[in-house]
């Protein structure tokens, strides 16, 4: 919710309000001080500090044409019946009273009072001007000040002071009509005709003429905008404009509106309540006038703006390109890969960034080509919004995870983005740069890293066991059976050693057979090492690696990176039942979605891990019954 704020006097007005609320407490002290002051004034020994004097000051003596300078007129030693300062008119200058302040001091038994009036002087053309003498009438006597000299240079020459810190100046000076009373509110809408989802800028402005004393602002209700998506364009801005020769202080709050439907849409009225300094009454009580409590008098001025109507046009059906997703604005496209090369079966990322001016949060997706040799997973999007020169801008990045099914150089057809340009009133299509990536062959079965991450480079060494009889106990039984047992044990060991030697030679002659015989035990060991409380992406990765390593060992080729149709064909050739084949493909698809995409149910991870052991057992039995298991 926006809130109009005061540039000057806001904090002081808060102090004034607190002073009003707390005035009841020290009321007795105030009355006592007033009575004592009356007694001092009536005492014959009391006297005024000095004779009446008028002091004029300018905050600077040089100002450009159509500029502004402040002048203070301080009255010292005058009675409370003194008139307001009279400033003689000066052709080429305009004077506006900004307010007054009073000061009372008591020094060495002498009472001193002063009142300062502040004026804003607006310069209309270059030249040298004499201000004054200013005159004040008190008790039938007319007092005059010394005149002041003011130099006004041509507009754009000299060193004109910049705007106060924290304010901004509009790019052009506003020309229009003011309104009676010196304070009013308006809403400005641009453009008055727009397309659906095209930005419409709405500005709420509060105009205060420089001679109007504004005490406080409250009850700000922004204009309603039914049928629009509203975005803030930043904090309140303050600047000055000229209307019919009068200078106004403007407070502005702006929004970006995006129409959501076609037709005539209405922007409702806004409302704000301003509190102005009330005119002083001619007859006032002494205490109120003495302590200048008239500054607390204020009047509420409610200000309402007129509703505005916007004509919103629908986007034309004629010439609408294929792939248009409803994006309106002016955009550019950038595509990039996170790596220059990848390995078959391993993921890499493609990012497509759309940036420009428009309703960046609601723009649709680009047109994704059907890339050959790649599996594609949606990895989400990220939005960054900014405001520049009262326009909503930013960028939206779409990310895809890609996995290559084959080795070699893969050419990626360019990504397209289709949008409607409201300024050109036509559809446009922009295309990203074509990309390519070098894909290396997946690691072979003999050199493929298993689930543990260790690459197998050869068969394990079979050590010769020494001290075979160390664990044999003397046989104390009598008879032939004991002798056969004692003398037959070495023969059994020799037979076992011969079988091991023969199996070792067979494994050396057929490494594929060796991998098949050890595939199930390796998979079970890797599954046992999987932590039960692991996160879903980690569980999915380990399960996929276990299954890929097991299948690679039995099928004799790398499974990682292969197409699903190719894998189904290999399993059908190995005579694996369709039920187990569907379960294998389903598990691999689920694992990739959880790891790389925005799909896949992570809650299935514990169930998938628990079912993996049974799947391996059934696959082992099926492979041993298949032609591949004849040598096992």
C-alpha cells in the first residue's frame, strides 16, 4: 500500500500533534508563566530590548530565470498589534507567503520578541531587481527596511541549484490548468488505448501551490483498477511544475497496469485527505495568540480524482504465428549450454533467457525443437523483474536438462520465441543462436565405473593359502572312518584347488562370463551400502547406477545413454519377460525425472529401493534361463 508523505514539516507536524495531546498536563505551568509574564510586562522597570527593526534576507543573490529563491522578513521589537509586512510589487517577480514563526527570549531582565515571515520568490525573466523597502505599521508608526538586490540570469546559464536530495524532476515541464484553492489531485493514464497485456502507466498526482501551507496528508486510497494486473513503479516522487504561471509542488505515485481482457475498462477514482493551515480569526484570546497556538488550527480538505476509461483491444487472429503463447512486449533471446562437451548418458543444461520490456512474469515458454539423440527434462524457470523509466522490465530464464543418447557432435536446432509487439502492432519471432555439443562415448563395460565409483581394470588376484592344516584337529576316533577322514581331507582340498584353478582359467578365457557371474553380488553389495534415509535424488541416482551396471554386465554393452527403445530390444533379444522389462524402463524413467526434471514422485524412493532386491533376483533367474546364461 502506497502512502503519500510530506517533504517538509511532516516530522514537525507529528511533534505538534503530540504537543496538543500532552498540553493538558502542563496547563497549570503555562498559565503560571503567562501570569508572571503579564506581571513583568506591567512592571515599571521592564523595557523592550531594542527599537523596532525589519531584517530582510535572501537564501542566495543569484538565480536563473523561472527559478525560485526564498526570502525571510524578520520583525524585531514590534508589538503584537503590528501589521504584516507589505512587499511592494516587482515586475518580473512573484511573491508567495510560505508561513511564519515567532521567537520570545528573556535576557538580563529585558524581553525580546521576533516574528519571521518566509516568502517564495519566483523569477520570470532575466534582469537585475530591487526588492523593497518592506514596510510594517505598528501603533500608527510606519517602519521600513533596507532594499535588497537580486540578480536573475537567463535560463540554462550560471549554476542553478539542482533538485533536493531524494526528489526527481520530470523529463518535461507540465503545461495545463490549475484549479481554484491551490491544492488538487489528478490521475494521468498513458496510453488511453492499449492491447491486452500491454503496459498502461497510471499516475496519481497531488498538486500543492507554493503559497498553500500543507500540514498533513492522510486517508490515501489509490485508484481502483478492476480488470488489470497492477505492478508498483517504485516510491513516491516529488518535483515541481508550472501551471498558468503558478509553481506547484507535485507528489506522484505510479503503477504499471496490464489489461487482462479486451473492452472498455474503467480506472476508478482515487482519494486523499489534506490538512491545510486554517485562516486566523481576527479576535483571539491572549494566551492562544501569545503562544502562537494558531499554528495548530487546520482544516480537512478531501480530494477526489475523476475515473478514467481505457479502450483495450484484443490481439489479432490474423497473422498469428504458430507457437504464440500470449506474450506481449519487446524482447530479446539468449541461449547457452553449461558445458562445451558431455559424455553419453550424462546430463548437461541448456538455459534460454528472454529479457526486455513487458509483463515478464506472465510470458509463455519458447518453442522447443524436437532434438534428435537427446532426452529432454524440464528443470523449471526463474524470473527477475526491475523498473526503468516507468517501464516494467526484466528477464525470465527457462532451463532444460539434456541427456545424449549417442556419441559424436550433436547439433541443437535453435529455440524460437514468439511475441506480440504493441508498438509495432504486429507479431514477431526471435531465434536463439544454434548450438552444438561434443558427446563422448560412454565408458565401456570393462572400464565402466560401478555403483561404488571404482573402475574395474582386471580380475581379482587369487592368493595361495598357506597353513591349510593349521586348523585341523587330531582325530581321536578309532577305526577305518577316522582314518579315511584324516587322509581324505588333503585329497578334497587338492580337488577344490584344481576346480578353482580350472575356473580361474575359464574366467581368463571368457571375461564376459566372469562379469555375469559377479553382477548380482556386486549389485547387492551396492544396494546394501545405500543409506535408508538418503534424499530422493541420491536414492534415484544410486538405483539407476546399480541397474545400469547389472544390465551392462549381462548384456555385454554400456546401457547408460542408450535409447529406451534400444534397451527394450536388447532385453527382448535376451528373452527377458515383458513384466521385468517394463519395470526396468519405468525405474530408469522415474530416476531421471527425479534427478533432472520437474516430474517424478520423490516419495516413491523408499518403495523403489525396497523393491530393487526382488527385481534383481528375478532378473538373475531370467538371465540364467536365457541364452546368455548358458555359460554361467
